[in-house]
């Protein structure tokens, strides 16, 4: 009996002395933030002074698109028209019936679940952006006489992709810190958070990723960096980067103060386009930045649940 009791005590002591990997504490948020900022600092140094600087070597004959103010206005009108078409096809339309009380036709709306509305809005946004490219690209190709002015092509695709990824490492941590501070002043909320919270299946995630990581980077970089900045590089080079960056941020002004960090993002994307002479680096940066945002949204949904 005493031997058995001693053995049990020894086993118990050994079990307590053996660390349980599952019970080990995860790195705290402060440590993760410090590590992220360290990576950001190293990436920034590389772009400014280190090997990454070679990735931003300006082309000998940079392409300056021949766009005018009328081209910028035309692109905006095309996108608005495509939004109307997409909304009419995918968003719910009210029905009308005659009102005896007012002797006029009145709209009759049916209650639509908020999740369904967000799904329809995402789908409509994807369709509107796709239609915009389908109309705008041939028009600008005809306008400029070739594909080169659209800046989709790259003479150094590998270097441009690497530049976009390095810039992503450089700007994402400080911009997320700034977004977190601003969120304490004005809480940030986006309908996609509710959508991902209630629809956590692969279909919802695929739709969100298609909108945020594929379609939005291509279309937004095409307009803000390709058309708007391209026009400004020709008529007012000193204003090209700040104006296009500010316009990009203000285009996302709907939800809290989250648009302010996006101005900083716009500066980085504009500098990439100016230095590389192509939209490839800024599209890679944009896609990666939005992917981080979707991952953060998923983490927020899981922690809230």
C-alpha cells in the first residue's frame, strides 16, 4: 500500500513538473505588436537604404499616361452608371401599389434580412467593378492608342511583386496601430463584420475575399493610381501622390475614422506606382493589405463569438 501510494505521488509530481504545451500561454498582444513593428522597421529600412531600394529603381523612361481631367470624369461616370446597372440587377427593388388614402402610387417594401442585403451589396459591387473595367479599359486603350498607358504591364514583374510585399510589411503594422487608436475615439463598424459573424461558411468567405482581395485592388488601383494619379503626374507632379492618396482615403469615409489610415496606404501605393512605372506593385500591396483586413475581421468575429 505504502509503495503504491509513493508511486502515485511520484507520478503526480512528475506530471506537474512536465509542461503541457496546450497550457503554455500564447505571446501577449504587446509582444506581437512589438514584433510586428520591428518587422515594419526592418522592411522600411530595406526600402529606404537597404537591398529593397533596388526594387524601387525608377525606369529610365517612365510612362506618363496621357489622361486628362475629362478622362478622370468619364471614368467616374462610367463607374456610377455600372453601379446603377448592378444595383438594378442584384439589389431588391420596391414594388408599387395604389393607395386609396393618398390617391397615388406608393412603394411597398418587404423586410429583407440584413445578411441578405450585405450579400447582395457585395455581389453588386463585384459586378459593378467588373463592368467598369470591361467598359473603361477598351475606351482608354482606344484613347491612348495602346495598352502601355494603362500601366498594367510590368518590365520587372518579379521585382514589382517583391516591392509590393516589402511595402506591405513596412506599412501594415503602423497603420493597424493607428486604426486601433482611432477606433477608441470613434468605434469602427462595417456590415461585413455582421455578415461574416452570421455566415461563417466557405461561400461567405469566398465572396468576401473575391470582393476585397481580387476585385477591389485591381479596380481601385486602376482608377486612383492609374487614371487619377496618371493625369496628375502630367499636369501637377507635386500634387499627384498626396491628392490621389487623399482621394483614396475619402472614398472610404463611410465607416468611422478608418479612412484616415487609408490615406497613408494611398501614399505608399502611389509611391510604388511612381517608382516602378506599373500598377503591379500597388495591386499586390492592396491585395495583401485587404487580406490582412479580412483575417483581422475573421479573428474579431471568432473572438466576439
